[in-house]
């Protein structure tokens, strides 16, 4: 009997030791893999953009700031804020991007690269910056957005720093965390033209790029945006998506945060952002999403 107990204890110790070693190896590999991604440098050679100074274009930049997710992350006045703390994964703190905070760090070319390429002035990638949403932002819109950032009231707010924790590094190793979106962006220099502003699927496709971080590049959703959060919605004409919705249903959802059956959208849906969109932008989004093939939500 004593011999059997000794063998059980021995194999238990071996098993636990093996498990601890395997976890240690996983964490070490995840750390090294993520550090390589964070230290990679990207060459960005977009030509400088002429930054407008007329009030109408600056106001348009403010509209983009409000409706393309900038205010949702960086605060209504660009002052920065703690966005969320996901325990062992990440504490995400979009920084202060007012002129006082950017002075001496980002010129206009650097700001354009941060917005559309997700990189710092030294070419290293920004963490969790959803630049894939802005990679095709038109030159005129990018310039207007930068003009608005330059016109923001200066703020000395220090919201703290993003803390990248071991859970994010492991998830990144497994392909389940957008640590450095810059690695998925085409960095080739090119002109980016804005489609004609109209209630068309073509313009809707341009506006809809701001939805890709949460709803995937093909708009099939299914992404869990936080611990305990429901998966993001399918925006194609599927039964579990926008199938059966009318344009009026869609507009009400984005203006008021209410589904056709009266249920509220999840609080993670940035209704304040979509509610600020123009009637033309919302009509264009509906035209585009309605034109998509009905694709199933990934599982």
C-alpha cells in the first residue's frame, strides 16, 4: 500500500512539474513573440498632406472625430482616458492627443502615419490602435481630422499608460488579440480618394470601415469585445444579422440604440458615435450592408 501511495505522489509531482514547465514555456514564448511585434519598425512614406485652416474643413474634421471613433477612445476633447481594464489581459488607456500633449512628438506627417498606419514617428507600432479602420481614410478627410486635432483646446490631462499584461501576450500568440494592427495594413504610399458623398453603397463602404475593428473586415461579427460581453453583431443580411430589418429599423438602432423588437443594444455599441452621423452617412451604410452577401457569423 505504501508503495502505491509513493508512486501516486511521484507521478503527481511529475505531472504538476510538467504542467508548470509547459506554462512557463508558453509564457516565455508569448512574451518573446509579442516583444518582436512591438519592436518591429514599419517604413511609412506617404507624402505630406496640406492641412486646411478654414473653419468649414476644421468643422468637418470635428465631425470625423465624433463619428469615426476618435472621441469614443480618446475622450470628447481628445484629453485621453482609461477606456477599460480587462484584468490579466490589458489596461487600455488611449492617450491625450491635444496639441499640448502632441507638441514636439508628432508633426502632421507623424499624425497621419499614426492614424492610417498605426505607427509612432520612429516606425514602431502603436498598441491596439485600430488603424485598419482608417487605413483608407481619404487624404482630404485625414487632413481635416489633423486640422481638428490641432485646433483642440490644450489639455494637460495625464490619463496614465496602457498596461499590456501577460494575458494579451498569450492571446496574441494564439492569434486572438489585435496587439499591433500595423502588421495587417498596407503601408505602400498611395493617394486615397473619398467617394462621392451620397446615399450609395460605394460611399457606405467607405464609412463602414470604421466598423471593422468590432464587426470584422467582412462584417460578420462574432468578436467578444470584453470579458462577459456578447459577440459583436453580424451586419450582413443574415437571419441573425440585419435580415428582416428595414432601413428605418437600422437608423433607429444607430440613432437611439434600440433594436426593432425594442431591446437595447449592448452598451459597448458606440451609439453616441453613430447618432452623430449625418442622414446621408446612415443611408449609405444601410445601402452598403444591404448589398453584402449574407455570410454566417464565425464560431
